[in-house]
C-alpha cells in the first residue's frame, strides 16, 4: 500500500484548493502561513469590537485575524508608544485619531468603548491593563504570561471571578489541531491508561540567540525566567492533555554557553565592528539579520524592500540585535529540565533545549495499552493489543511552512474562539480561560524555586 494511503490526517490536511495562502495569516516570526483547515465558522451578529494594547508582533497576529475576518472582529482602538507602529496599525484598521493612544493607561481614562481589550504589551505590562480592563467591564484577550509575578497572577484570577468577565489566556497550543488530537487520544483510552510522558521543546539555536540572548527576554529578572517566558505553553499543554492536576515539580537548568568567557578571541562588542570570527559564527548578527534576512519582525522596516539593507544595518549599530551574543547582560538558561508528578502517579519529564537545529515540540506518551510519539508534523499511535500503528500527519503544502509555525495553527483558532465566547458571553467556548491556564504559571514558579533551592517543590494551586 502506498505510504500516503496509510496516513490518516488530523484535519490540518491537504492541498491548496482547500487552504489557500492568506494575505494576513502570519506566525510569530512574521512569516506567511498556509491556513490549515477552516476553524470555527461562528460569526457574531455584528463584529466584536476590540482595542489593542501594544501593536507589536502579537498585536499584529490578532489584528491580522480582524483584517481577514472583518465580520467577526473589528479593531476600534490602539495604544502603542512607537509612532510608526501606531500609525501602521491605525491605518490598517481605520482607527480614528480619537482612539489612538500612546500608552495603555490612556485607554482607561475613557468610558468603555469596545467589547474587548487585547493585551499584547510586554510581559511586565499585563497586570495593569488587565486589571483596569476588568474594572471597566471589558472582556480580555491576554497574552501569556499572565504576569511574571505569582501574586499578580492570583490577583487577576480573583478579579476575573469577581467581575464575571471573560479572560482568555493566549496559550495558543491548546488550539492547535495536532495537540487537540493528541489530547483526545490520551483521554479516550486509545492507549489505555496514560502512565508517563516525555516532552521536549527544542528552541533552535538561532531563535535562542535572537529572543533569549539578545532579544526582549534576555534577562530573567527584568522580564521573567525562560521556563515561564518560553515554556509556560509546554507546562500548560502537559497538564491540559493529561487532564490531571500537577502536584510536585523538580528542576535543573543553567546558562552554559552564551557567557563572556566563551567569547572567541578577536570577537568584538558588535558583530559589525570588525569581529575576527564573524564569517564563521552561527550567531553573527550580520549573518542572521542582514545576509539571511531572518527574524526581521522585530524591526520596523521601510515599506520598500530595496531600503531594508541600510535600515537593518542601522538597527544592528544601535540595538541589542547587533551585539555579540557572548557580551550581553543575559542570564536565561540555555538548557532546562523538569520532572513533574501529576495526580494518579503520572510522571512527566520536560526538557527545554537551546541547541537544536530546528524548533517544533516532540512528545512521547506511554500508555498501558499503547504509545504515541509525535513531532508536530506527524504522530504515530501504537496499539499493543492489535500490534497496529497508525500515522496521523499534519500536512501543509510545503513542510517548511509548518516548521515556521511554532503554534501549529493555534493563533487564529484562539482568536476565533475568543470572538465566539465574547459574542455568546460564554467562557466555556474557550479552552484557555484564566482558571484553566493559571496552573502552568504556578508550575513554572515552583520550578524556579526548585532550581534555585535544589529541592522538590509542591505546586500549590
Ligand atoms: N502566545 C505566544 O505564543 C506568544 C509569542 C510571543 C510573545 N508572546 C507574548 O506577547 C506579548 C507581546 O510580545 P511581542 O512579541 O508582541 O512583543 P513586541 O515587543 O513585538 O510588542 C509589544 C508592543 O507593546 C508596546 N508597548 C510598550 N509599552 C507600552 C505601553 N505602555 N502601552 C502600550 N503599548 C506598549 C511596544 O512598543 C511594542 O510594540 C509578550 O507578553 C510576550 O511574552 C506570546
């Protein structure tokens, strides 16, 4: 039998006729995506209106959903301090001048003027906007992490409950068809009783250098530890797929490589300063941003591509993105392992690794009657009873594209479900309410305590 005939699909499937390129669907790196299958077709009687706080990368992911589905979501206001970002966002969404603000606080000086607030500000600016939005009666789409502080996470949860509003946390992997399917298999008895899980998050070496050595999250104290900043998604889907509460966690991890003592002889403070090893360094800023034109979504580049070269060089001269990876003020772990004990004695081990050539989570699930192994492109399900295995494949037109989509199609599904939940005023439409999402954060805080104290920590929900 032809291999293709043996493949079952996850519903992410098949050819271009069904799933055309979208003008707006972009992943977190700003790269275009093929839309997988059609998600929730629910359209409200009138579009849900929203105000975006923070018109950066994530603000545009959700903004682009509104641009593609104007019958579902309309962006009616924006707060953004960087003028060019504010201008571009406002003109894309036809936002009147009166509804453009330099900072999030200004939005809440006005009486409520939309259904929802989209919080896509930096991590330390989630708490203030979310609390204010709830005070004024908005529903909230809240980027993760909920907050870098455990107390603030608990405060937001308490205020959400008091207010009765909807707060969706952007744990977008819960909406990715691949993980939805894996969860269904784990909870349906398809592999008997789940006994243990191994989960692996390969960050990819250049992504690590970009986000966690040079980029926004390079310093764990100024932002939050990488287990929360990067891996709250993973702790969240483990808990969600198992459907069991976590009880204890133990963690080890360190920053081994991106340190001053590893700077090669002849290297310079900035890659463009005549660094002797620039041509061979995999982390060279000139190579990543200027020659390979990767990860440019952090720069506000001119409309015309011909002018990009000079603009990129200027960013490399003036921002952290041009600095030597061995001379930053970074402290995020480049390897991090955790063991987690869930209810029912189920164990999970989770590793986050910087030094991999690719991204895309890998998961192995051990059950009493079977086994699942997957890498976000496909998963194989073994049944010990029948000695059969089935391959479920997440197919896109070009595999390369899926590799670039760190969220497996989750971003816009979350946006679609948020619209539906707000229109129906029914939080149960969402799988990532704040009630459901907070445990991953408590696991991350406990992991950090364990790493610092070399102890096994309880997860106190
Ligand atoms: N769900 C996910 O998978 C995912 C992926 C990446 C980032 N994130 C999270 O999304 C959030 C935004 O990340 P990003 O990558 O879009 O960052 P970004 O830097 O691209 O965007 C943040 C924007 O907020 C703006 N801002 C700063 N101060 C502000 C203020 N006082 N008022 C209004 N706007 C302000 C910034 O100028 C910037 O444009 C972060 O919390 C991040 O951790 C989530």
